[in-house]
């Protein structure tokens, strides 16, 4: 029976290790790259080689071109307000809003005991270190998804930070109806929460 | 405003060129590779380097480790029956059925004038060359999807082969109900075709 050449199988195998790529898509991607030819493959290889020049920021853990990231080394950013996020993608999303002038802390995941992700597997200890009294942090903004794992992680961090430094104000992003959404299509939990947390105008 | 380091942007850009990968997935994939570290990136790079050792088969156009693919160079395969397919993935799928003992011809696409894919953009000329009288081909099996583009491509090939060599029998895969399917959920066109092409048992 015909099978793909060994080197194509190897490429399919490597591609299928990437997240969200199943075996059929890996096959299709590998054949696509093969049909594009060696220059296209080389361009991707070269970009992969650049990984070695990318670092984690010493302070916030975000992806950085240098030892300290562009946000942490920016004198104009408010070092007293830390926005805690699950992933580097969230930093980019929040930066696009233009509503946070402080710094960040990237957890790289959320607490999820069922998947064996415990507080020690996340960058929570580093956050507690940043919360010590000598660091002059005023506020920690938990920009964490409103999910079961997000709630658990938020509660854990709030408890731990309060213990380390009771002077820090801990906030979490507001729950409510998305802008432009239609009430008749809103889910019950979101709508219920929006009613409970209604604001006087 | 914080943006990703240049080298990460470059990797995201290269990954987003792959088929079926949107900008968000490219971002997630690049960060995943970065978090896995350089050895994981190197493994993928090395596999990409293997592309240069993969070839198109001189005869059938399929992906091959050598100039002639494993099927075309196999003496046990029936060289008189050519199964025509759209892509290399289809060869693998048909091989898994174990029902075709002949050889293949890979078109690399289907005729689609709206997307500017004309017969000359596919490997149809090579198929006509293989269909010449001196090559002793008995049958050409069109294993092409039952879609508008598939129908157009099948008709075009059937016409062209008949002109080149009227002795060749041209067949197309049967239309009908899939094995294990439920009549009440079948679409009208498939069911209608299955009725028209009913077989005496």
C-alpha cells in the first residue's frame, strides 16, 4: 500500500503537534508547504529560528524582545497598577482598548485541578512577590475570564494577595451585557448579573 | 502601546500564510511554539528542511520519495487502470480501501473557471499523454468528488480522453447512499440518484 514519503510523514507529524491542528489538517498543511516548495518552507524555518531571540519579561512574564518588556521598561506606565491576565494574547487585546495605563502580569493559564493545573504551575508566586509592601502596588486588576476556572483563580489570587499585603485594592473586570448586544438573545446568567449590578445614570 | 517582539510577529505572519489558519490561530500557535522552546521549533524546522528530498512522481504526479513513486514503480500494480484523483490525500484514502490495484494520476485541483483554475492549470495534459494508444491503458477511473467542479472536470477529461484514445473505458465512482446512512436523513439529490441507479439483487 502506498504511504507518504517518510520525510513528508515526519513533517505531518511535527505539524500535528501544534495546538488545534488535527491529523487531516496536518496532512493538508504539509502537502501545501511541499507544493509551495523549499523557499516557503525556508521562510517558516527561519522564522522558527527567531524563537531563540524572544524572552519572557523578568518582571511580568510577558513575551519580550529583551530581558524586561516594553511595558515594564516604559517610564510612562503606572507601576502601581498591575493587570493580571491569563495569556500574552490578552495583553495585546487590553492594550488595544487603550484603557489600562499600568503594567501587566501574565499567569500562563488558570487554576484547573481536573487538568492538574495548580497555583504552583502558574506565575502566581511571582505576582505575590510583586505584591509585597516594598513594591508600592496600589491595585491589582484581575482581567480574567468569567468562567469556573477564572473564578477559582481570581479567588485564590485575591486571598493570597490580601494575606501578603492588605493595602492592595483588588478588582475584577465588570460582568454585564456586551456593548451592542440584544437583550432578547442574552444568556440568563449574564442578563441576571447585569440586573444585579445595574448602575444609576 | 505594547506589541509582540518583531521576531514573534514574523513567526505569526509566516504561520498565518498556511491554509485554514486565521490570524488568531497563528498568534496562538506562535506563542505555543515559543513557550515550548527552541528544541520544539528546531524539530519543526528540521522537518521543513526535509521538503527538498520530496518529489513529484514523473509518471502520476503524486508525492514521492524518488523520481518515480512507490505505486508506479511497483510491478504488482495494474498499469492498465488509472485512478484519477484531485489530491495526494485522495490517493491515501483510496489505498486504505484496498479496492484499487491499478495506478493513479493526481490532478492537483479541479476545473473552476470562477477561481481561474482552467484545464491547463491542472495535470490533465500529462493524463492525456498517458492515455495515448501506445501506453495500453484499459480504464480510467475518475475518483473525483460529486460536486459542480468535479462534474465539470470529469466531463472535460472524459471528452479529451475519448478524443485521444476511444478504446479506453472511462468510469466514475458510484453515486448513492453511504453505507450505514439513514434514508430519512439523506438529502434529496443523493436519494433521488440512488433510486435512479438502483441495482437488482
